[in-house]
């Protein structure tokens, strides 16, 4: 079994910390504006306005510090594996999560780069699966990839190889291992297979 292990680029850690810093500054700015507004309308005295601004800044600073500390271990926990039959995503600081995305369930893939990603030269590979069809978002996201197009092409190649190696009946209908088909569906499946076989013999 071929396994390609991929780690996000270090720029992704910088991206996370940059966004956390911008959010913290926006919270502080919002607290200052609220304090000034309440001071102008006379609902707060200058002393109360100062207390509001300081408390808001302290809470934003505490949140920023926590995110800066935790972003490092979170970044180091991210690991992706492109295998012959699935993509595996490993993530988590205290609670480790291992997500398997089998190729047989993949319905769509998309490379995404927002403004910050383009500036940093990284991107995200979104993998949509049958379980998420019709819903917003992706089943799994491979974030912070400097070579996102190469990873996309590698996964697409493995996906084509996997589906090309399946027999026609497997590719069209495949039951979950150990799961019985609903009553009547098994007979219908056998009938469809018999019709297909008959048509193939006539050609």
C-alpha cells in the first residue's frame, strides 16, 4: 500500500495567528468605540468608559494569548495521509481525531484559496462525500497546503485508479460490508445484473 504523508506548510500557522490577532484587535476597537459612544450619549461617565475599555482589552488580550499558545500544538497535530483507497486526516491537541474518507464515497473535490491564502502561497483541498451531498461545506478539509494543486492531482489520480479497478457492478452498487440490503432490493439487484449480462452477451 502506497501512503503519502502530508503536513501543512508553516505558513498556515502564521495564517492562523494573523487571523487571531486581527480578531483580537477588532474586539478591542469595538470596545473602544462602544465606550466612546456610551460616553458621548452620557450613559457612561469617563471613569466608567475607561473601565469598560480596559476590561474589554484585557479579555481580548487573554483570548489572544490562549489562541497563540494553542495554535502551535494544533498545527503540529495536523497530518494527512493519501492512501490507495482513502484519505486519512489526523488532528487534535487533547482529543485526537482520525477521520477516514474512503474514495468510494467521494463525490467532488475543490481547491480553495482565499485572499490571505493567495498572499501566503497556500491553499485548502475540500473533499465532498456522498454523506454531505446537498449540504453546505465539505466532509473533510486538507488545510495549509503549499502544493495544494499537486495534492489535488495525487488524490484525483488515486481516485481514478481506485474506481477504474472496480468491476462494473461494484462501481454502480456497493453495499457496506456486513450490512444486508433492504428486503426486495437484493432481488432487484440480481435482476439488474442478469439483464446487464444478457445485454452484454448479445453485443
